């Protein structure tokens, strides 16, 4: 039963069934044609009987055979005019005038012609013709021999057809096995992928493989590619979730501890003086602000790491840069801000929240680590297929030995004096790479650091309408 339920068994059964139907139709046609020829031959034999002689013989009184050597002496008997197994009847009106070897209860013919009839369990074929003077002469024969020949042919065809079907079934099974051999090889290869769970494995396509199997192999490989991407995105999302939780727990401990301590001071000392109370509240507010900024940076980093699916859209980088500069000017009015952007729009496909966070962190870094009350210049320009964002300050700059390390998480320059989370530049590089570019730092023309961010201006790598992320990461990173 398992063999019949398999594809190979079904192919063999269907092929055998098709051949069987063809053999049945051919056999039925052959038997019907042979039967028609047999009946035609019987009708021809009946039509060759001498009507006049039979009528004269049936009308006479002596039905004996003629004497040997003297055929004219005695009347001609009807036995000499018909072969064995035939009967003759002379009919006048509703009466049988004379009958020879006719079966009992044989119905009378209504009119001249050929007919097939049954009597005493036997089948007969008869030819009825009109005779002179009125009446009918019926000559009939037993169809038993003809039916036996037809049945013999039918039985032989059934036997040969049965043997042919057995042979066809065996050949179909063998040929189906040969035809399905590439599919079995494909199934074995897919089984190895399932066993090892290595989604990077691709099924091979051998030369000479049927087109349908090649198409199936290509479809499975495409599916494996999509599954690999989905699994990678899921792993990245889970890793980003774990990293977010670990970083948040580690980095929030200090500001939350300080905030709890300040709140404890206020609770235990209700009679605290106005100046001390204000100072304690200001310190608590700074720690809360630090915790909020830290969480915001961690959230943006985690979404960038987990986000194989982010809300990409067409953006004008010039407008984003101008908006970010206005925000930085309101936070640091003592800094001399400069903006250089072209007159035309600089469009790119990007994640707006991530790009804005990168611009804000670049400007915040320049304001904090540049010269107090100094200059910061923001430049946005196009170079081929890339958009370049450059931030120059007139501070002490970044030593060459630290220019890569400062882009790591929680890393800060050795000479940095301003407070910070150490996440801003890590976020800048992450967003630059997420948008098809990179972030670097060198010495600038103003005497301080020059941060240069390259962004690809082409289509979004993950699709402009992609909005899904791993559900676990989305719940945690909202």
C-alpha cells in the first residue's frame, strides 16, 4: 500500500490504467468488428440458398435424398439444399405449411428480412423472403458456432490484454523509478539540510537534470535563502534584545543609584534648606535626564541592530541637517554654528529616526568636546551616488590612536572632559553603515576633529515599506 501511495506507484498505476483503457477500447472494437463480420458472413450464406428449389422441396410429398447415380429419379429433398444446423420453414399467412429442423416455439416472421431471435435457449439468425403465389420462406441457422468464435476471440484478447497490463505495470514502475531518480536525490539533499539545520546549504543542480526538477531546486534554494535571511534577522533581533537588556541594566545602574540617593535625601530630610533642596533636585533631574538619554541611545542602537525591517522612506538630507542644527543651536547657544548645504534637495532612502539621531549625536559631540564657545561647521554635499555629512570643530581633536576606538560602545576619548554616555558615536557609525556607508574621524581645517559620514543615496536595502521587526525585539524596544 505504501508503494501505491508513493509518487512512483501512482505514476505506474496511472500509466497502467491508461494502457488498460486503450487496450479495452481496442479489444472491444476488434470483437465488435469480428462479430459484425461473422453475422455478415452468416447473412451472406443464408442469402445464397436456392429459394425456388427449397420451396419445391418443401411443397412435395417425398423428402428422401436422391438415389446414388440417379439424381433425377426422386424428388429433391430439402436436406440436400442446406448445410447441417440450418432450418427452413414455408409459411402461408399465420400457418407454417412445412418446416424442417425448426425449433419449437419459434416466432413467425412478420415480414421479409433478416432478424436474430431466441428459442429454446439458443440464438438463431434467419432470412425471410417472399415466394411466388404468396407466403414466406424462412431459412435460419444456429448462431452458436459464430458466438463461440466471437467468445474465443474475446477470451484470447482478454488473456493477452491481462498479460500486457502486467508487463506495462512492471515497465511503468521501472521507468517511473528512473524518471523520479532526480527527485529522490533532491529529497536526500533536502533531508540533509533539515538534519543539519544549516540554512546556508544550497541544493545542487546537476547537468542533464529535467527542467521541472531544476525549477523545483531553484525554488527550494530561493526558499532556503529567504529562511536564512529570516533566521538571521531573528537571531539579530534576539541578540539586540539581549544586548539592550544587558547594556541598559549595566549603564542605568549609576544614574538610577544617584537618583535614588537624591530622593532618599529629600525624603529623610524634610527640613532641608531651600538651597540644598534645589541643588539636590537639580542633581536628581540631571541623573534622570542622563538615564533618559542613555535609554534613547540604547533603544536606537538596538533597533538598528535588530531592524532588518525598518520604516524606510524618501528623505531630504538637507532639511534633516538644517532641523538638527536648529535643535543643537537651541541646546548650545554659546557655540558658533555654521551650515553649508546646496540649494537643491539631497534625497535618499533612509530611516528618519536613525538619521536624525546620528545628526544630533554628531552635533552634540562637537559642542561638548570642541572648544568652549567655539565654532562648529555642518556641511552636507553630494559625491556621485553618495551623500556626505561633515562636522568640523575647533577643539583639541581626536588622537590618531583613538580614532577607531571612539566608535565603540561606551568608549570615550582619553582626553574627553564633558559628560556623555559613550554611545553617540557608536550610533553614528551604526546608522552610516545601515545606510550603505561608514563614519570616520580625522583632523579638520578648523584645527579640531572632522567627522565625515558617507550615506548611499540609492534605494533602501530592506525595502521602503518594510516595517516589521522580530516580535520580541519590538515589544522590548518600543
